[in-house]
C-alpha cells in the first residue's frame, strides 16, 4: 500500500468490523511513508535493531487496509480469514510494537482493549455505547482548545490525549424506549 492509498483510505472508510465501529469520515493526515515502510524504519531504529518478518508485514498491511477499532482476537481472525498465517504470539507482540512506534493507539474500554490507527489519522475523541459497544469518532475544536488551554495553564507539555465518553447511543436508547412502551401494555 502506498502513501496515496493510505490517505484515501482514511478519508472515508466503508468497512465495519463488528466491534461497534461506525463508519468514519475524519480528514486524512498527510504522511510521508506507507505504514509498512514506517514500521520497518521503527524496527531498524531500535537500540537493538529488530528484523522485519513476512508475518509482521502481512499484519501491518491487514491493520492499515481499513480503519476500524479492533482487538487482538479480531485481528487474528481477520488474518486467518484472509488466508494469512500469523501466529497469535506474533499478533500480540506486533501490536505492542505498533503502539510503541506511534502507529496504533491502544484504547481501554472497560475490560476490553481495542486498537485503532494513530499514524495517518487525525486526533479525535470517542463516544462509546455501554449497551452495543458502538464507538463513534468525533472531533470538536472547543474540546481541542480546552485541552490545549489546560495544558498551557499547567505548563504541561502534552504529547497526546484520549477522551472516551461512555453512555448509550441513539439506537439503544430507541430500543430501550420501545421496550418500555411494550412493558406498559
């Protein structure tokens, strides 16, 4: 996958992996290297350079072929469904390295750990439904401005942030209201 393909992919991804991810259309971020090139560079730049395996390449290509929130088990299943032979241990080790490389962001939602793109994707926040687990990504300039102002007031050099707002989505609220009406009959 080249840089142009990654930029187009992030502009409006149409795939939903079933982890409650909604279709996203946040603006693309300019990148200078493909995810595979970026990860290879990260591995070589370590104090003790690490080799880049075919399994790692397959995993990085799979992860960056679309934007969604996923966990390690779902990624393993997606790799298997794609006919790629990547061990469970390699999935977990490579996810950790991708987070360390700044290419993936790790999201702790309750007892579950999800991953999402950080490389080539803009800073954004999340609404998470506690019923269906849908994740809705959004950006709002007032939130960004408030976080930057709070950091500045505290002379805090921010390198990033994660905001997760938990609640109930509109679809689950509707279903709950419909069930309440049925209970009254």
